[in-house]
C-alpha cells in the first residue's frame, strides 16, 4: 500500500504522508469517562473496545515557491511507543516511518524549506532531529506559535499544568536546536503565501491549525484540535493530553462550527482512515466526520 496520497488545493500540490499509527488505551482518549461507558461509545460505532487506533499522518505542501511540511512526526520515539502501554496490542502498528514515506512520494528532506510546528508533543516534533542530533530538515525554517515555545521552556507553567516530565524533556530536546532558525509567531498571518497559522489553543497553550489556500480553494489542517472522529460526536469528551480543558472544548466548538458552516476540506492528523481528509458536518449537539474517498 502506498504511504502517500497526492491531491491539489488550487495551484498547490499537497500530499498526505504516513508516519504510521498507534493503538492507544481506551481511557487515554476518554478522560473522566467510566471505562465501560467509553467502551459502549466505541461498540455503538463498530470500533474495537480494547483500544483506539489513530494514524499519524503529516501534510506536505508544494506551493511552487516553497516546499512545506506540517510537523515532523514521531521520529526516533517511534521505536519506544510499543513499550508505553504493554496492555495494548501494537504488534501491527509502525509509528516513525515519515522518511520512508517521503521517499516513496519522491520527496527528500533537503528539499523542504519550511516546517510548520502545530504543537510540541512528541509525535509532532520527534522527527526534528536525525540520529546524530542534527536537523533532519537542514534547509528549512521552523515556525511555531510563540506561546507554545515559551510554555515548553517554562518550569513554572509546565509544572502548574502537571505536564509529564518526559514530555517536557522531549520538547526541549527537539526545540532547542531550532533556536537559530525558528520563527516565533504571535499573530495569524501568512508564513509563506497561501499558508497561514490559526490559533487553536487548548490541547496545548500554543496549539495552531494551518490554513492552506490557493485559487479560491481552501483546506484547514486541524492537527490535534480534535484527536479522533468520536470526539466530534461526543463534543464534551476530552483526552488525557488536553492540558487546558475548557479552552480545548471552546476551540473545538469554534473550529468545528466554522468548518461545518463553510464546508471546508479538513486535514486531521489523527483521523482514520488514511489519507485523513474529509469534511466536518453538523450533527445533533456535535458533528460527524465524512471522510474523503481516496
């Protein structure tokens, strides 16, 4: 099976690029929901009740002038994911394959001249560095929301929000080498023509979505503003990794209502099935996912 899917937004060539996927314990994606109730929700949707599968899929955009990758994947941390939750069967998941998938799509790391970091969780920045600790994408600028950057380097703020120490260590390890080439964003403006950062805080304090627009066509990369399609249908359910709960839910409602109202094409980093493209539709008190037929 191909690990990439090519499509167009106006004059831009875009590619969904697989970085593998992972099975999470049910309780990780259903914070404060009794386990049996969470399993009922999954069973009602004909989903496995022993785990929740999420793909890790990155977005590559060739604007004609720039070649931009949104996030860098889980990188070297893919090798340890299978040990994180030994109670969950991950024998068939393969997180950390972004370089192979990019090569399959005909893209080499040296050609990429821009990296948009939606937030600094390990599965989004773990591919910043190569095995020797150098930049995996040496010719790229790195753009991240200033609030996100500042948060991960603040002992006081990360402690106040009870961020797990390994997350802090991995964030600092993969962000610090970017200091000479990073662009810190503090407003919603084009980073390169047609690619704009959109503030979507909650999952992390400086989480951003990415708007892609060309020739009157538009797509929104929502990253982890919503983790899984089931969170569209259960709009008040959080996941374990949402650090600002109230802001997470407010952001979810705002962006989902906008995407449904405007019928915008959506790229969702963790939404099955690959290539993670579709539309968000209003449904009852929440929404539902209508995946694009690839």
